[in-house]
C-alpha cells in the first residue's frame, strides 16, 4: 500500500514543482495578502473626510476646529455656508460627516457646565455644536461618536476637575491596540482555507478532467491510497505558508509569536488536515475544475466573514454562530490567535482541536464512500 | 473468499453473455455475447458512438453493467474487479499519462503503482525503454512528444506489469500510417508471448489484421468471426461496373431494393447485390444499360457495409 501512496506523493510533488503558476501562487498568495491586509485593514478609522459649517466665525470656533484636527480622527476638507449645502455634499459622498457650529457657539461654550463652575444646572446646558454623520457606515459613526465627549479645555481656557472613570481598562497582549496584531494570525487561517481547499478540490478533479483517472482506475490503486497520496504534498505546502505568514508578519509588522512551536505546528497540522479533507469531499462532488473552484468560493466567503477574522464572533447572532462553529476555520482562528498572541498551549484549546480532528475523520469517511473507482 | 468458485483453466480470455448497458433510456450496449479465445487479437469494428468504448469499459470493470455476465480470464468479473486489475492492461483512447512528467518518470510512477520497486523496477523500465524505442526520449516530457511516441509510451505503461489480457481503445487514432504499421508489429509481438488483445478501431485495414472481430453498430453486434469467414459468409455479391457517368448510374442503382450499396472507387462502381439474385452480373448489366461488369473479391469494408446501416441484411 505505502509504495503506491509514495509513488503518487512523489508524482504530485514533481507536477507541483513544474507547474510554475501554482508554485508561484503558493508563495505569492500569503506574501501579497499579508502586505495588503497588514497595511490596509485598520478598524480604528482615522483621517475621515468631513466638512464644516461655521456660523460662529470666532477665534473659539477656529480653536475647536484645530483641536479636532489635532486628534487625527477627522480632516476638514470643505466649508459650507449652510447645513443644506453640507447635506448635499454628504449625499454625494464627498464628505462622511459635517460639524455644525451655531452662531452662538462661544456663549454655549462658556455656559457649558464642564467649563463654567457657576453654571451647575444641566437643564440649561446646550451642546456646543452638532455632528451630522453618514450613519450607514458603523465604523465611521462610532469614531465620530468618540468625539462627543472630547475635552475642549484649551479652547475654553479652563482646567476641569473631571470625575474619575468607573472602570479602569488594562489591555493585555496588544497594548498599543494595533489591528495588524490580530490580522496576521487570522490571515494564516484564511489563506490556508483558501489554498488547501482549492488545491485538493481541484487535484482529484484534474485527474479525471485530463483523462488520467481513466487509466489510474484500471490499475490496482485503491481510492484511499490515491487520496492520501494526493493530499500529502499539500500538508507541506500548508506548513510552508504558515511559516511565511508568521515570519513575515513578525519581520514587517512586529507581530509577536508568543506560543510554543509545537502548539503552533500541532494546531496548523490539525487545521490543514481538516481543510484538505473538506477539499476532498468537494472534489468527489465536482465534475470539472471550474465547479470545484465555485464550491471553494462558496466555502471561502463564510470562512472570511463568519470565522471572526473580520467581525467579532461574539457580535454574531446565535444561528450565525452555529454556522461558524461548523466551519473548521473558526476553530483554527481561535487557536492560532490564542497560541500566537496569548501563549496558550494546544491542551488549553482541547475543544477546538477535538472538533478539527473529528471533522477530518468524518471528511475522510464521506470522501472515501463517495469516491468510486468507476466512471460515470 | 470461500464462496468464490475455483478458477478453472479456461481457453477463453473473455466470455460475455447478454452484456447490456443503459444510460437512462439510451441503450449503449445491447445484449452483447462474446467468446474471445486466449492468445488472440480480437477487434471491435464500428463507427464512432457504436458502443466500442463502452463495451471495453464494461469488460475492464470501469463501468458497471446493467445486465449480463462477464468472465475475464476464467473468473467472473463481478466481485473480482480489483484482483483482475493486476492481470489486465488498459490503454485509453485519449493519452492518459502525465504531460508534465518525463517518459522515465511516467514509467516509474506506473511501475510503483503495480508494485515494482528497486532493482526489479529499474530492470523492467530499461527493458521497456529499449523495447518501445524510447531510450532517447527518456528525459523528455511526455507532453512534448509526437503522437507515435506518446502511443508507444502509453503501450509501455499498459504492458508494464505483463498483463495476460490487454484492452486497447482506438490506439491508433492519433498516429500516421507508418507508426500504425509499426504499432501492429508490436501487438503481434505481444500476442506471440501469449497476451490476449482486445482492440477497438474504425479502420478496415486494422480490423483485417485481427484474428477475429465483431462488427458493432448502435450497441448491437451485427456480425463476428475471422475476417475471412466474415467475407465468405457475406450475404451479398460484389460486382464492379466500369464506364462513364458513374455518378448518375449510382443514383439509379441504389434505389433498387436488391442492391445494398454502390460506391465509386476510382473508375469503377462497386455494387453490393443481395445473394438471392441468381445472376448478379447479368442483373447489373441490364440495370446499367449493358456496361461492363466483373465479379470482385469481397473486402472487409463490403462486409461492414452489408451488415450496418439501414439496409443491413440479417
């Protein structure tokens, strides 16, 4: 048995190394995506384009504007004479929000309880200005909302006695709150899902599409041997990709890898196997490489959107969480982040590891039952 | 394996009774009966889509039959597909080896699949490379080879494990006449060592080289036997008519119910007349206004024409 598995394994490796396009993609997919996502994805929005309607036209209103620019959250790119004009600009998409400073802004500022100790009655309090936001984008909205309580001490020339907060927040593992720290380990999971499922789902289909299968099934090769031999090279490919992403992530984005090498290797192998068997099951359903590609994308999209890679798992409704739980990538997303960022050991993540193991066994059983050594 | 019958020595490589295959409503193979003796070259002759490939796939166990019994090399095919795979070889219609592997690597892969290893594999590979004249191409990618070279490689792979029974599905459809001649020489070499060969073709000259053949049409076997026996038993007489305006003559002749076909070959018109016509020469002479008529020796093509098409004779 093993001589045949080995023969298929060697054949597959040779073919892979000669297919320059595929070989290039194995290296380039992780590199390019890492650069792209590492630099591009940032969940704390900065330099949002906003407009200003300043009816006050005082030194205080200009000081408020300066203070807002200093936060780097917003850039004032346009000025409007009326709210009407600004609303049109928001509709057109030129600006995401507009700050309205009323004519009596200076009076409102000095009467504000924060900056005037005599004015204790909050009933008389009026806001200093108003933000009108394009609320369709929740990230933009929440960034603007953080400006609600922005202190304007310097503008009001007043030192405030502020009350201390109810809770103190200590940020473990990612004290600088850099998005990239969370993105890089997540990217390992997403890229592995993509390449592992795609390669295996098309690997078997390719044999039948190019007519090789017709010869192979008249030989004594057993389907289980064919499957093991065909997916084994991709285990190496997967590990290579994990190594590329994590090492380049550390080098370019200083993303720490705190966990042990063994836990990292163990969890990666578990996930690679689970993804490969998923690809195998797809390959027993698909008739052409195009079909296998379509099915891969069908799996890939929920893997990116539901796995917790982009949006927090806890924020999803229960039904979506069930779907997410069924996908191997969700479990690996948790494991790789826990191991790489929080130095968790594989044993601590037993539940997720167990699911990946069960998924693999179930997948192999389904694939071998479905894969028949006959044509048509 | 107690229930399996003891394999008795048999003279037949293939025995099929009532072998049928349906794809939905379409009948691809209809109640095919075959007895192919060991050590012979047996041909399936028929037009494209007549069920040649499907029959071969049924006999190799690649497809499951809808009905019928098949015995291969003395064992029933059903239930012995896997063990029989070591004893049969199959060369597919389309080149089914790996274009981006070299000749050596392709052979080595197939060798390993059949359980060859180490020195035994090395020796067998060298033997095959020499036998099939592929030594110079050993390091060449299979995809960059000519049709004839690819075909030799495919045959080398199909015979690597020295099968007792070899299936060839239209093996010469992609090669020139020179290579076809050479290829058939190799088949006779294999046959001489005791290999039974089942080959499908749509070339008459190839069919004529077989020890015996079956003519297939629309999934039915129309005739079988040795080429000579088929020609002798042909239910028609061949008459050659010469003269001018043969195209018009052909039109008039083919409309006659006693005439199976008329085909122009050079300056002659080759007419197939049903056997029941007593004096075919005179009969044609009258129909063609007294043109010169000669009796001709039947060819396999004539056999093929008489037993296929709308006017085939039962």
